[in-house]
């Protein structure tokens, strides 16, 4: 004979919603980390390919030519750094908490029912 209380159903829905929340957090963190890593590398490559040429004419006038796109390199570098800085913690926290709530869904628990209708012990296996 098996009894199922409403509290156990609420716990399961709670753990499912938390697990889903942290799964989304993990996926967003992974996306930000990969995208940020790519932008970081592209920004460094873009900045390393920038060259500056300065010409001096009889000591009175100077002319400076910049080959490459400094603005794009700086923007890519900064966006990549921000993506990595935000993505890595989100990925780690999301993965850790998703595992935690998935384990709670699959665990065996013993509950003491204190409601007047259901006094006693309940053994619950979640899968």
C-alpha cells in the first residue's frame, strides 16, 4: 500500500523548478564563456595586428598613420573579458546547483507526518 502526500508533490515540483532554473543558468553561463573566450582571443589578435607609423618632416611636422582597427580590437577585448567574467561563475553555480536538486529528486527520504489526518512515518523514493 502506498500513500502520497501533497507535501511530497510540492517538494517534487519545487525541486523540478529549481533544477530547471539552474539548468538554464548553466547553459547561459556556458554560452557566455564560449562567446567571451572567442571575443577575447579575437580582440587580442586584432590589437596585435595594429601598426602605427610616424613620419617626421624636418623636425617641424609629424604625421601618424594607424593601420588596423583599434576601436574594434578594444571593444572585442572588453566584451570578451566581460563575457568570461560573467559566464564562468554562472556556469559553475548553475552546474553545481542543478546536480544538487537532481540528486534531491532521486533520493530516498523519511518524513514524519504531523498532520492530524496522516500521523506516522512516510518512506518516499523519488525518481
